[in-house]
C-alpha cells in the first residue's frame, strides 16, 4: 500500500458523506454515547484491528493479543468514529494544530482535521536529501501548540521520535491523543518527557467490552491482562548496537583536562583543553548546499561548539576569501575546523589531495580524517603534510550507517594503527568504543561519534541515530556530531544550545559513575 493510500480512503469517506447541498458533512462534535463506544470496540474486533491468539512480536515475545490499526483506512465509518472519539478526548485541551505520527495515525489525523476544522502538519519519517529537505511539512509558526495524534502507544518511542522535529520547528508540544493505550508503560514514559497522554481506550477497557458481548472469553482476557502486567516496557533506547555493560572494576572516566595532558598530538591536546574550557563536547556537521549556508551556520552555532565539520566538495565554489571568513568565525567563537574528507587512497595520492588541489585542505582545516583500507601508508602520507602544520588526523574505526563493514577485525586494526602513530593521529570516528575488544584506546586519543539526535532511530538511507546520553555515557565517546538535528532546525542556535547541554550533562554524569 502506497504512502498516500490512506488519504484516498479518507477522501472517499468525505465524498461519501455529503449534505443536501453537496457540501461535506462534518463529523458530530457531540461526545459518543456508551452504546456508540461499545459499537466501535465491536467493529474494531470485527475488522480484525484487534485480534486474539498467539502472535510473535518484534521483540520475540509471544503475545495473546495483536493490534493492527492500519486496516481501519478501509472502513470509512470506523475511521469517522475513531476520529470523533479521539477528538472528544482532547476537545477541552489547548492546541492550535495537529500532527499525526507516520504512518498509521496519518489518516486518523486527516479525518480529525477534515471533520473538526483542525489545521494539520505532517512529519516525514524519511527526510529527503533534495527539495526543501523538511522534516515537517505544512504551515506552522514557532510558538504554536501542537497536538500529536497516534494510533497506538506501547512504549511511546514513535511519539518521542515525532516530538523532536516538532520542537525544532519551535512548536510547543504538551499533549498526545491515542486511540489505544496498551498500558505497557508508554503513558509514564511520555509523562517523563513532559507529555500528557489522552487515550480513547485503555486496552483493559476494550477487553471489558469484548467480554461483555462474549467476543472474548474470560480466560483469553485474563491471559492478555497477565501479559500486559508482565511485559512493561522500558524507556526507548538506541538499538543499533547493544549497550555495553561496564565491568564493576572499570576505572572512573578521566576528565577532558586530565586527558589533554596525556595527548601526544598537539591538536588532540588543544581539542581536549577547548572542550574543558568551553564546557562543550558538540560538533556540528555542516552538510549544507552552499558556502553562504555554511558560513551562516558557523556564525549561529559557533558559541556552542568545539568542532565545526565541513564537506567543502559539496560546494560549487571555493577560494581564499571563503577560507579567511571561515577562519575568522572560528577564531571569534573559539572552535576547530574539521574537513570531513575521508581520505582513502595510497600515500602518494593523498599527499597531493591533502596539500594541493583547489581546496588545499591542510592549509586551513585543523582536523581531517581517513579510512585505513589502503593500509598504514595513508597515515604516513597525510602525516608528511599535516604534522609540520600541527594538524590532527581522525581514523574511521566505525561508522553510524546500517550495514557498515567498518567493524570487528577492521576496527581492531584501526585502533592498533592509531596507537602506533599518536604523534599525528588524534583519535577516531567511532560508534561504540566502550565495546571494543581492546578497550577505547589511549586516553590521549579522542572519539567522535556521528549520527546523534535527541531521540534514537534511523532514516531511509540507513543512518542510525543515537542519543547524547547513550553516545557519551554508555558507549564511551567524547564528542557528539550532530547534523540535521541542528542545521534543519527553525532556530539552529537554540538547537545547538540544547544539544550542547545534553552532551555536556551526559559527560558530567559519566564522570560520577
């Protein structure tokens, strides 16, 4: 079923409910009677939106109940009743606009919008890398109150994934309306994130109706209640890599300023000292389309970051005046420049690529990075250019993309190479240094981790996102690299400040473990 199929179903629902004058007939705004509520429960059971038996869940658990609300798009009368009941749960709540959680809740939100004259916006589950590149589609203004519309809440993870991009647009979000709350901890998790959950049905209420009408036996209902009680969810966490469990004898984490004294590369020392002085472990990835956008972003986020990561080969122009302006901003706001070149050729070739060409990266970028695929000769080649200039090299030990080959034995080889070249190698691009078989390497080497957002998840191109607390705390990294979460925000400076605080709080907490 295509993404827009649910909206065609909604269209059929509207066109099929025309008044005498040919105008759409609005849904009733009156609260549903007890008989209507029970009728809706029975219909959900009849169309198999709620099924009972033995179902293997994504977690591997065998559940006695399965809820699949995607089917309601095929039943306009059910869709109308669902939207009416959910509307009446929040009719006294203060909000200006609604946003459905993709994908199942989108037709529900659309039906609410049409039936009750509610402005609506949509969150893209996968942000496109062309066009406007927006995460939120539709008309909205910073400061507006947005109601999140969801079909089903178990842990609350999908709601929290929608919360962040809405907040980055400057919207205020305090309430969530849902058709069914499975009563497995989602309400408590959302409350901890400042969200009040308004549920049309608790799963236990739905069971009561089905038992009353002899659609479900007491035995089955009790099995479901027992399963729900025994399988409460935990707060949503990253799943791309298992969270390492620290050994009881693990030494306390060294503070950045202490590690600076052990750094053998001057740029590593400078970076660690900067992090301690500025109380920030944030790097912003300026993956924007133009030089002007890059410079504007650097000016806005500069006060909050320690490293500004660039991809200058994206741009259609580059000259000394651009370099001078970028360096001027870096000096003004006290941050380092990191050209994310990812060198991957033999030694002689990377010498020319690093020192020459139209970009002359070694002349202005304090930090660059490289793959070790060609062997240690690539380090020697880059070192011959960068070491005399006081530069630092990050080796790509792991990557945050799904299915990456940079893992296992390859990561171990990268760690060994870094140990042998600490005069020029300042650290790693890594994902889970706490889980490395050989440990996270010497304390003078810095770990920088990309793919960081305030809520865990992923995109359509395989990028996996982890939270600052997970990256710094559980995974043992040092610097969080944030891209779209900041440069796509309505207020990049405010977003950078929020990520800076999250990253620094995670670091301070890790010192106390």
